């Protein structure tokens, strides 16, 4: 089947040659994607030099070269691995800056933090003195709340924060990751 497009007033055919440059531009436009390798809890623990439970209390977004970065500040409620501290900050890619004009940069697979978020944060060194989340969004496990109480969803299982902390402790100790028979699924 051959499709001939015609100009509305004159009825003259529109030659496909005019569409070739547009098609070429569309096909040559850069496409991007992010592939995140699935990490087990043992993998996340091994990659982390710091694992904490905490609450997001500050967000500071800024330019670094041609990238937008966000510094996330946590009030730490519990340290599972690494040096204990009541406050901690880490860097993540993306965010929104207002100067010199409003720009938002998102990174597929990277978490977007909000003030008040609470959860477990698996952190690794980024550069001297800086930390970042392990495996983009995989290293952030947020706490949820519903009518049944506070919970964590991990590996398709619903756990209490205490049950998840126990799994982290077993992984740190090098014990095989095994589900708690009392956990709700």
C-alpha cells in the first residue's frame, strides 16, 4: 500500500523527501535508560560502609559543573554499620535548582527524597568525605504506615522495622539470608 499525502488547497502531492530530515532527527535523538542490577540484602550490606535508620530533615540542591546534585541530611535514629552519629548527610544525583533559572534534573532509577521520609539507608563512599546510596534507589528502604502499623516492604515481604534490622544484622555477621518464619508475607 502506498500513501500519498496531498496539500489541502492545491491537491498537489507532498513529497516524502520533506519528511526524511524530520525522521532522521527523530531517529538520531539521544535516548537514555538506566538499568539497575538487582541487589540482594547481602550485596547491599557488603557494598555499604554505613547503614542507618533515619529521617530526612534537610535537602540542599546545587550545581556541580553541569550536574545538579542534592545533599540529603538525616537525623539518625539507629546505626547498623559504620560510625555512629546522630546526623548524617549523603549526596544523590538530580534535583531542582532555581538559579540562574528553574531547572529540574531527574535520573532514572535514583530516589527522590522528601522532607520527613523515614527508612533504612545503605550508603557507600562517593568521594572523600561524601556518601551516596548503594544501587541508586535500591539502597533506600522506606518505612510505611497503615492500619496494621509501621512496616517495611523488602523482597516482596512485609516486615516490621525490627525484623528488617535483624536481617541486616545477620547479613553483617555473614550469616545466610533466611526469612524469619514469623514474618508476614
